[in-house]
C-alpha cells in the first residue's frame, strides 16, 4: 500500500489518549493512528451503507458492497444492530443482477 504523509491537528485530549494506548500496547503513535483511522473508516462505510439500506435506497447486496463487506457479514451486522432485514422482489432482482455481473 502506498502511503502519503499528512499533517493535521488533534485536540490535546485525544493526543493524550493516543499516547496512553500506544504506551500500553507498546507501539508507536503513528502506527496506532493509522489503525484507528482504518477502523474509523470501516465503521463509517458500514454506517453509511446501513443508513441507505434502512431508507430503502439500496439493496442488501449494494449495502454490503458499499460497506466493503461480504453479504453474509452485512447480514450479521444487521442482526448485531437489530436492524430488520428488508428483502423483497426488488432486492432479489438487484441481487440476481449483481451475481450475473
């Protein structure tokens, strides 16, 4: 993976938290920040995909694709977050179409 050097400002409280965690885990701050960003971005993708799915704007298959997770993982996420599975003819057609692609 290519990397890009970035500079940004953090509240001092967050910096202190990062230092504490990095110290406990015996890792450097840069590595920890990268890991936290990856986790945050993954969660944000899931959150956005779930929002679109619950609003009926995308199918379950599309939501999984947007969240960058498998269909089965998306179903698990729905169950964990107590979101009702919405699956009808429209979703079936979209999923079958996606399978053919």
